[in-house]
């Protein structure tokens, strides 16, 4: 445990008095190494303080009174404030260091001392920049792969990074099937092509035209593919943390994939995740045991470049969701600003958006999905059967229904929607509220809005 000691003292305080006071405070704090001794500017030259820091093998630093005054201390002193310009020196110094105060101010005749616990150190700025850079520059790559082999040592480093991923109960449910054989990859490629055609056929005409220009996989363009699998039963019956939420097993495998992806990017390897196939069909091609489930199918290889933005952004297929849309405080829907007010304000300056037409049926169900441009919002309390054409939004209040409407419109705009036709199937207070939210959200994003 790393500790920081805050010290306030009068001029010419003896070393014996100061050391006894600090030792008493450190004894209460428990085991740990003192990293810092802090005081107020003008006291750092006190011989007793200099000797204390040297004997503790700690750095001695002084902070301006104005900086210390910014940290409200549990035990302020009007007398100290009058003399130093801050209501506390010892406790405020600990807090100013970013430490948790674990021993409050102790006093002797001429000095005060407090002890704090420092958090484990982060990386230096240059190292932090690299971590954030590799996260920001990771790409789902499908184009521009080079016909170059991947060294086995490099591949091992990437797989080792994946294998270091955290997992529920340290069950490590993943395995990595490295596939180089061209015949096997051709079979997987055929499955992906069939699913691509099926997806294209399900799209409205305008969306299908844009989809035709997208590349969905690089199965045959890379020197190797990696199938990441999951064994849901690995670790037996009593895996720590899995009993209440079995999904954590698959989450663990997904984290391993993210580790692999980031390590590959750092090594200069591109990775593309292919999801255009039924997992069971690929498992059959790969002859996986019946109890093993496919989680991810990755195409890995060197690339000519890493694009500045994801391909779906560059192509205009979709846009990133802003971070502020995703942050709630303490309870769902409590954001830094009202989602409805923000949308109303944004609507005043919205630029008209071009894009596909969606007919949104509020209060409908899956039977309303005959046309490719239809999208249903199901408001019932009972969850419908899974289906991407049905958005289940059981709003608890009309206010929440309005917010859901705004969110739906904004999210559709990010997916390339430009025209929203809203049809209320079964009028109710919540359905009408959600329709109002759709109108506000559409206006905020520049969508053309009409009622059916």
C-alpha cells in the first residue's frame, strides 16, 4: 500500500516531536510505504520536515495554500486558516494528492499530521496515449489484405493476448481454431455468400443498393482464419460468478476476441469479424464437437493500411452514436440534459437528411412486417418473440414513452434513415406519447416526418 503523509507545522518544530506524531499516525494507518510527504508552501525548508522525508525515503513536496484551500478537510481550523490561508494543511494536502484520507488529523504541540492511501499508479502519459490509440485505431477490416504469411511467433503473441482475457470464475471457456486450409475456408465463404444474398433480399430497394457496395468478409483474402469457440460447461458445476447469469460465459469469450483484436492492431495485423452465416452451419464445416459453440469467426492478415474511420461510417451506411446519448446517472433516463429538450433545440438547426424510408407502426406486432420498410414498436408488457423488425418498448409512463420515441428516431437516423412515416395502430396514451417523441426526434435529426 502506498501512503502519503500531510504535515502542517510551526517554524522550528523539533524533529523528535514531528517524528513521534507521524509514527503514531502511520501505526494507525497500518502496513504501507510512504511515497509522499506534503506540506504548504513556505514550510518545505523546515529542517525537521526535510529529515522526516529523507528518513522515510519519500518525496517532499509543497503545495500553495490556495490549492490546499480547494479541498474541504474534515477538521478545519480557523486559526490555521488565519495563519496559512487554508483551513487545513495536513488533511487538505492528503486530499490534494488524490489520496483517500485514512488517518484524520493528529495534533502535537507544534504540528499536525494526516495519512492517506494512494491509488495504484496508472501508466505514464506516453503509455496511456498508446493504449487509447490502439483502441481508437482498431478496425473491422475487410479490404486491402496483403498476400503475406503471418509469423508463428507473432500469431502466438496475439493469441496469448486473447488468452489473457478475464473470464467468469477463471473458467477460460474459449478455444482458438486456426484455419489455413483453403478448401475449408471456401466452404465457410460459400455459407457467408448465401447469407449475404438472403440479407440483401430482405432490404428495401434503396438500402439494398447501398449494401451492394459493401464487402462483408475476407475469408479467402487472408492467410488464415480464426474460429473462436466457447465451451459453456467448462469448469464444471460451481464456476464462481456464473450461477446467476450464465451469459457471462459467452461474454468472457467475447472479451478474448477484443483482446485478440487490439493485440493484432498493435502488431500491424488487420482483423475482420464475419457474422454472415448460421453458427451451426460453420460448426458443421469445422467439425466442432456438439458441446462447443462458435462465438466469432475472424479473418486475420497484414493490410495495406488502417482506415481513419470504420468502413460503415466511410460508406455512409451508419454513424457512430455519441457518448452522451449512452450515459445515464443513478437511474435509467437521468442524463446531464433532457433528451427531449436537447432534441427540440437540435431540431431548430437540423439539416435535412437524405436516406431510406421507414414505416414505423406504433402498437403493432410481427404480423405487420410484410413489407421490407416496415418497423414495429411493441408497447405490450409481455416480451414478444425475438425479431429484429420489432422494437419492444414497454414504456412505464407517457414521459418515458416520449423519450423512447426520441431515442428510436435518433438511432434510426444513425442507421441511414431519412424518412419516417409513423402509424399508430392502437391509440393509447403511451402510443400517442411515443409518436410525439418520434416526431421530436425526427425533427432533431433532420428526418422527413409524416403520419400514416
